[in-house]
C-alpha cells in the first residue's frame, strides 16, 4: 500500500524557535491531513489540505500541500512548551476517500 | 458534546482470553475505524466500517473481530488475546464525504 515518509523522526528545540517537518509519498495524494497527539491522548486534527499548492494556517501552524501532490509540509512558528507531542501526516489511500494512511510521526520536544 | 468515546481506557488481560473494546460516537458519522499504535509502526488500520452492518479488513486484521449493528457503536473483539496484541487502540470516525477522521482517547491494552 501507499506509504508516507515523515521527517524528521524527532526534534529537540528551544522555546521560541520555529519548526519545520515534512511528509513525502511515492504516490499522489488528493488530501493531506496533519494531526497532533499529546501524551496519553488520541490524535487531534490540526489542518486539512485539499488542493495542490494550498497554504493553510491554524494559529502558529502553517501547512502546505506540495505542488507535486506527493508531499506536504508543516511549520510551527515561535514554539511553546505545549507544542510538545507527536505530529502525524495522513492521507486517504487505496483509492478511497476515507481510509487513511499515516506517517510514523515526528516527536517534538520543546525545551523551555 | 461527547463526540467519540472509548472504553475502557486501560485493560489488562491474560493470554487466550476474549476481550472487547468499546467505541461510541455521537456525530452519526458513517465511517468508523479501529487503529492500533505501536512504537516504530505508527497507526495501523485494523478494521473499518462504512455503515451499520458493513465492515471490512484493514492492514492488520488477524486476531480481531468487529461488528456494527448500530451506527454509533463499533466494538472490537480480540477472540483469543496474544501478547503481540499489547498495544494502544484508537477508534475513529469520519463523515461520508470528508476524509478527516476524529479519534477517541484510546484504550491501552496489556496482554500478559
């Protein structure tokens, strides 16, 4: 099946720094989703992207749908301690619009 | 405003026992999903359901059984639990025409 390669696997940053992470696939995706998982909780949807080239913001988070439709990027500006968690990219796979494939996640640690 | 709830949150069971994890959603979403989350593997789809009485296998269905007699409930049963089924299990749901899935808080299952 389709696989999503997410990088980096982990990041250690200082509070106030900006963060960038990305997700790539060998296949084209029609939708890109970004989730955040806090420790001990389920993933929460942050941003949904539906169109190649689309740039969407949610507070300090900005995500982009790559022009090739095979990648997506998530940026976090001016990080704060509560940004700590695992960030996942996901997209519908297998010809369906509802079965999601997830990347393996980027673990973000923010040092205050 | 319950959304999607899973029970129990934590469960310890013995090898060979049958155990059922419960999932209930209040949004009337058509699609429901069960994922397991393991270190190094990310989120993997076990089973999904497109509507009441319609279920299908995901990526890792072996050893699991699901049913969906009512739209709002989607229980996952491990018929004879094995240690390899020790994991965190997440239920999710999504509306018919949109791929965004919304997750429960998870059930941490330990098989001893």
